[in-house]
C-alpha cells in the first residue's frame, strides 16, 4: 500500500519544539510502515529525510492540497487539534482515513464540549468550573481549543469574566499520566501507560516522558481511558491525558498520534503501523507485548 503521513509542523515549517516533535513522530511512523513493506509519502517544507518520498510544501494551503489530492491508499494526519477536523475532511475526500473521523476530532478539539460529554457518560474528568460560582481554588485556566501546554495557568482565584477563550477546571493533585490506545470500531487496545514529565510552576509545561509507567492502579487507569475512547468514538492511535489522584481523571483527549510513540516503539514488540492498519482494515490483537522502559526529554528528540 501507499501510505500518506501528513505531519503539520514538518509540512508547514513550524519552528522550535513543534518541528522537533513533528519530525520525531513522522520518522517513527514512516519507518514502521516501511518495515512492513509499504510505500510512504509525506509533505515537508524542509529538506528530504532519510525515509519515504517527500512532497514539498510551503504552507497550510499546500498541506490541504496534498490531503485533498493524494493518490495514496490510506493516510494519517497529525495536526493541531483545532485544525485537525478540516484536514481530516480533506483526506477522507481522497483516501481511507487511518485516524479519527472529522466529527470526533472536532469534539476532542473543544475541551469544554468533550469534557462535558465524558462527564455526562460517567467518565471521571477534571470538572469545568463556573467562575460565578467557583468556591475555593486552586484552578487551572486552559484554552478551550488547541493542544500543548501554552497559556495554561494555575491560579487561586477566578475573575467573574475573562476576555480570552480559556476555560477553568478544578485543580487536582496527582500524577500526570497518559494512556496510549489503538481503537477500532469494536475494540480498544491499550498499548502503554506513560508518565508525563511536567514542570509545574504558575502553569504546566510538558518536558518529556517515561514509557511505560508501571502503576499499581493500572487496571483503574486503563478502565477510565477505555471508557473515554468508547464514549467519544475514537479511532486509530489516540492518547488520553489523565491526572491520577483520588481517581484517574481525564484531562485531555488527543485524537491523533502523540509524542509517546517515541518510547512505545522502543519497548513494544508489535509494529505500531501494523496495529494502525489492523484497526482500520481487519482486527486488533487481544494485547501487545511490552518489555523494558524508555525515557526521553522533549528537547532531546532532535539529537538522534
């Protein structure tokens, strides 16, 4: 098969850690598909990489044109959450989508809508707070739309009105973890629980991770993550961010490959690309085999 892997930061030339993380994820996914004997094509605004066949692009418009006009047999898109739905629509107009549907991606991009949807279904979440009836802090302010750790603040008091797009949630003490899953129409396959290295001062900054993280609360954590995936109808590789304190509580849902695949491919026996394809075209295995442990820091991803 010919597989299109479209990573937004690489294709549009975003600077800094966006580019570093994007290149790392693109490299891992491309080499996994290549090991299975598939052909890989990818848009890039920079130089050719050591894998696959490049399609040279300059900006977001070019990125969209590649998705809408691809002759690939299937495609995978990694893009900022708020832009992901429109790109998935373009992809589905030309080939098979190996990830979440545009509608599911739209719900996940809206942190308020997705949190309320999960809460209504009985999934433990970090509760969204009404500033006019907030009670005692601390609270977390975070953008309603978007991804990453930008513009996230830990505050003791909430103003009754704000002039930005951020929502307020209750702050919960606990471990910052994520769960990596591959989802098909009828199964949710857990890959690993991951420890997130988070620098918490006035806000939260993701610094790196440990894959896997062996928790005595594994069964409880996986149950909550799988519930979230089923409620939202996630497909393909996804990541669920949680804070684990009194309960495992869902913080964010990432309807796309995440940086944790850097470690997963080091410790998992199965090919990640094979699982992604099986989730779309056949059936998933009952479980995966994970051995060892891998730690990484975000600022080291580009060094090898």
